[in-house]
């Protein structure tokens, strides 16, 4: 069974490139161009990782990131920001909201595939949080 990645980006060229490269790496890739749709898709499709652009309709990727990471059922889901935003303020906001990785456009497709793979590997190795009383 292939791993599933959700990409949310309003640039169809970026979405096509990500789908092509991650498809070659045996990932199933879902996409949306709207941040509002991210939560519904995450809940319906349970992807192994999410890739978000900062600037897109529906509140942007930072809003979607905050919603994912504030949901106890989803906060372990690895999220990578893939964006043209280079400012330290935006990077710090994304990382502060729980982004697991941050990659700036333009990007090399092979580097993206490798970083997505490592993101999923790290997530799979992370111990489950359990509480005993």
C-alpha cells in the first residue's frame, strides 16, 4: 500500500510537479488549492503527511497548520510548509505553530521527495504518547 500525501497549493504548476515527483516515489498524492478544504480532506483521507503553501485562498497554510496541530487527533500528522515565503517572521510562525519542515520555492523535486520520505520516517518512529495513572 502506497503512502498518501496531501498537498494544498493554489499554483497548479507546483501541484503538478509535486504529484509527478512524489508519484515516481510511489506516493499517492491528493491535492486542493484551498486551505479551508485541508481539514475535511485530512479527516476523510487520513494522509501520511501534508504539504502546505503559506499563501492560498481560505486563510492560507498557516491557518490550516494551526488547525491540524491544535486538533489532538491530528497533531502527530507531519506537516511541511512548501512556500515562496522566505521571511524569518513567517518561518518562525510556521515552526512555532508546529510545522515539521519548511522548504522554500523554487525547490528541487528530488530534494522534496527525500525530505517527505524522511518526514514520514521520523513520524513513524516517534513513540506514541501514552499516559498511565
